[in-house]
């Protein structure tokens, strides 16, 4: 056989293979992000989740995202992705909820996932969230074991999610102090001041400095920037971070409560890819790696770290007794009786503060 004929045969074989090899379409995934990916808070945490998704599923997916999606432009962004043929769209903040409901109805063949809301439908829109209060409880437990008993908290919005976190932190704080044999004022363990915003760097700094100036021994960040933790460090007061690990920005941060969205993103996209996705109300905790407790500061004693990690191990096994009775509110009234435990509905609608919290819930 001549060399020319051999080359022709090889050419025909290659062309045949090119036409016979099926092209596997990538699953198109989109995200509507509240703010910029470098906001060092809520959106940065979601972006870390996107990066984890891309790492895990690689060439199987095509990912896009839009930053600074507020209530006013959410419907336009979500509708644009649906029209562009995206298979699954994640709306990542509470204010996206109503726009997602509207767009999901108009595009029944597209999957929509909404973070932190309560509205869904029975066909193509579900909700997902994480049990951040579990990580906040562990941070409080650590603080109590270390002897902190006059905490100042820069709280955000007076709605159930932050309230739940304040309560869980305070419950953990009490447990740690009790185990350490440290006496404390049961009425004034955790003083809260309200930002009435998810992020406001100027006022976060001002409120943290004010709390430090009033003699609080630990400042707890709850907002979506690390500024209150950074301000505490400047005042020589220890802090606890929130949302992401803030240790690089606030060297005095003893630990951070962290969101961990990537595990859920991988799970949801895989279900979309294999046709098993269904609308659901998802609320993951440590048992599903839906949240994290960041690395401990070097100043946290080893025995304290071990006790906190032992509590974390219980949560990872699905044993959540944080809101198990007896639990009293600020007035001393027993809200959760001995032998009982708060239901998920109780937690999701929480509008009261536990004994030990100083400050009120604004109207």
C-alpha cells in the first residue's frame, strides 16, 4: 500500500471518528451575587463556594455569575440567565426571593435555587440555607471556656437568623463559663448593639470601638465585613469573626464562624445533571458540612480547642442539643421546657432573646 493511500485512509478514519464521537453538553450554572466577590463577607463566601463547585465538577459545567444584584435588578438578571439557556440558577440572598418566584414561574424548565428564603414551588424552585447558629454556639462555648464574660456584639438585622445566632452564641458562652467554673452575671453576658444593616463598614467600626471603650472583653462580628473585628484589634480587644475566616484582616480574632456553600452547590448541580433534583427546603449544618468553624488563633489553649472540637464532632453526627430545654428568655420566663427542644419552625421564626443577652430587639 502506498504512503499516499495510507494517509488518505487515516484521514477518512479521523473524519469518521470526529462525526461519530458524541459531544457532551455542559450543564450551565449561574449565580446572582448580592455584592462583589471581594467583599470579605457574604458574597466572598458564596464565591468560595463557586470556586469549589468549579474545582469539583470541572469540564462538566459552565459557570457564570453577576455581582451587585439587588432587589431592583434581580428579576432582570435572573430572567437574562434563563433566556440564555442556563440549566440551574442560584439566587444568593433573601432580597432575591420574590424576583426568583416570578422568573421561575415563567421558565418552568429551568431549576432555581434561592438562598435563605421561604417561598418555593412544587416544580422548579427550592430553598437552601445553612445552620450558622451551630458554628456560633461553638464560638461562644470557646469564649466561655477562655473566661470571656462581658462580650459586645455588633448585630446586623433584627430578624430570626441573627437573633438565633445571638442566642446560640450566648448559650455556648454560658456552657463554657460553667464548665470552667467561672462566675458570671447571668443577666449581662452578651451586650448587643444593632447595625440595622448587613454591612456598613463605618458604623461597624464605630459600634465596635464604642463597645471596646465600655470595657467589653470580646467583640463579636456579625456583619458582612470584618471591620468590627479589625476595630477590636486596634483597641487591643479580642474578637470573633463571621462569614469567612477573618484572621488575615483581624489578627486578634480567636476563631471565625464560616459559611460553606460549595458542598451544597456541588450536590444541587449533580442532582440537576442526573435528573434527580426536586424542590426542597434545605437547611444543612455540620452533619452535611454546610458550615465551618475556622482555624483557632494560636492564643486559644490546646485543651479549649479539644473541648470545642468534641462539641463539633457531636454536631457532625447530627446531635444538635443547642436549643434543648430548659432555656429562659431575658425576663426569666422558660421558653423551652426541660425535656423539650426547639423545632426548626421555632428556630426559623425566633423573635426572643435568651437570658444573658443585654439589649432589646428593635421594632
